[in-house]
C-alpha cells in the first residue's frame, strides 16, 4: 500500500476522536463527576473499596470527606501486597505492571501500578490524542510518510512474583500496539537497551538513514542525542539529515531553557513543537494549539482531578477543591484518582490554570522542588523563564542548572546560590546575573519584595559549572536518560554541595 494512502487513512482514523474531545470540552465537570462515579463503582468490592465503603458514596462531598489524601509512602503497603501477587486490593482487575520511578533525587524507588485500563484508556489514548490534535491543526501534515524517533528510558522489564516492573517507557514499548511499532524508530530492542551511552550510539546507527518526520522525548536528553547525531553525521542541522522533519513532541521538563538551542539545530519557522504532560501515574494534558505553551487537561482518561492551592498546601488550613472550583493563575498541587487504583494520590506536581473554558494548564514545578526559605515562593516556572530571558539577552546557552538557598547566619542576610552549566558561556557573567535577578523579580512579586533594597535577600550568586558536571552527577547515580532530571530548586543545600564537590 502506498505511504500516501497510509498517511491519509491514519489521519482520518485519528481525527474521528475529535468529536469525543468536543464532548468533554462542552461538559467538563459532568464528565469528571461521571468518571468518579464509575471509578468508585468499579472498585467497591476491592479491599480499599470496602475499607471506605465505596458502595455508599454518592457525592463528591462524601468522597472527599471519607477518603484521605495519600502520598506514595502511605499507599506503599497496599501496592506491595499487589506486587507480591495479591489482587483486588485497590483496583478491580488484575495488575501485573508497575512503573519503577525514583525521580532524580530519591534513592528509594517507587512502584506505580499500571492497570490494563490505564495502558489502553490513558497512556495509549493520550498518545493517539496527541497525534489527533496535531493533525487536526495541521491539515497538510505528512507525519505518517515517515517515522517518529522515540527516546525513552534505559531500563529493561524485570519479573517478580508474576508481576513486572521497569521504566514507564519500557512498559509502554513492551505493550505497544502494532500500529505504533510500525511507525516508530529505533526498534524496541534498541529502545530498551539499558546502558545509556551504548544505547545512544545504537539509536544513531539505526535512525540516521530513516525518513524521520517527528521525534519524541525529554528535551534535555533529546538535545544530547541530537547533538550526537550531528556530530556523527557531520551535518550542520537536523533538517539536512531529515528534510521531512515537522514536529517535536516533548515533555518531562520545561522546554524554555532549551528552546533557542533547538531552533539552531532546527532552523525552520514552520517546524512545530508540541508539549505533553504525562508521568508514570498517568497521561494528563496535551498542547492542543500550534505555537502555544498551554496544555489542554484531558478529562476522559480514567483520571479524576482535585487540586490543593499552594498557599494552603501542607498547612493546618489546607483545602482541596475539585475541577469546577479552580481559579485562574493560581498555583495548585495536583491530586489524582485513577483507573490504576491510586485514590486521592498526591502526585507531587504543581500547575496553574491559564483558561477555565476549556481547562488549560501550565506545569509550574514540583511540590518538593521550590524555594520558600525566606517567603519568596520561587517556582521552577519562574526560574526556567528567567534563565531563558538571561540567555536571550546575553546570547548564551544553558545546559542545566540548580538553585539552593544561602541561609542567614548571624547578621548576614540570605540569598539564592545557582550552579549553572553553560554550553556557551556569557561574555559578562555579571550581566547574566543582573538580567536573571531582575527577570525573577518581574515574574514573582514575593521574590521581588524580598529583594527590594536587599531587605531579606542579597543578590543571587552564580557558580559557573565545569563541562559535563550535571551529566557526571547523574551518571554517578546511575540516572542517565529517560525521565531522570536535575532537581531545579531545593529548600536544602544537599544537591548543590554535592555538585560543588564535583565541580
């Protein structure tokens, strides 16, 4: 069958989903309420369902009063029972897959349950919807005339007590439908290679002669791969190697610090960037418009959403609101109830709503990755945007960074200390520092108030990292590739001190 016919047919099939998306756009709160009811009904005979008497819950208010907010540590005993082979604990159907996730900084691994329903109705559905929304916005796309270059985690699947665990990307590849495998590169065997540096070489060897029309992965690690591709092939930019490239689907970390570097290796004003928001726990939101930074919250993936305003988070006055009660431009911690049996689970991410009709969000950071030592409430979204602005003004490029507080001592005021690794160093670090600090003040009024006349905070301090510092720091901890990332912000100095020792 000619590729042009395959491209047209695939586009037509995917676009049929648009009508279902329009339904939850029109009735978002009703869709969420019905979803919660279905989740409760499905799990009323599980151990957790009987514990909280799901069968008698007939309203959101009763649900919120009866079922507590939970962290992973609080759910771990139930998860471990399922990992040891017991079923019907927190979800009605058998669960044999667990996404192993330790983030960047946590030495203790988490095992997130992934049901068959979550695979089909959340993760794979999200991937198809991403293509659907992109194709709906780009009628002349020839995406399926070529292949999508994917860069996933570097973990194999391991079996224990007839249950299986590994990186989410490895689980998805292991269960991938035929249509996705046919349209992807490299092969599953190469994608699942464990040793990062060997894997990169294999990916380059396997993909450089393919007709790649799109690529997908975490911006920081994808940039490493793409620069290696250019180095290996001697090309000046990616379009010389893959002239039919049209879109990069990215997620995992903010794109802001890397955007200018991608523009250099993809020198085309027509090239598209589409952001997604997904995690081991689920697929949550998709950029639904060209040239936008806002993500459409997907409401029919088997995930019921609640939100904790960050100004009350972790306090005795903490409150939880459902989707219908959120407000614009306010930071919230996300609470999810899922079709994998995570009940009122605190995922650890923070978002703010940029639109309420439809519900669109931006990811602003992590509940643990912010700085509020001096009342400055600095979020990752602030620092990513400030870094991008400072790079633009000073014509520099940043590979990675992290920030920690300098605590007050005696009569000395506090400050923020940065470790920044530059790909292209600024000619004047002082100017970079000035722009960075001033931009943070324009983005965050609390930071601005603490910096006013050096009232509480002294000017920020910048350490220029040696080449490959962050790469070596992650490699030492066996965290190269995949979803692993540098902790941008911390209320403690542990990560910064470790990096300074290696600098």
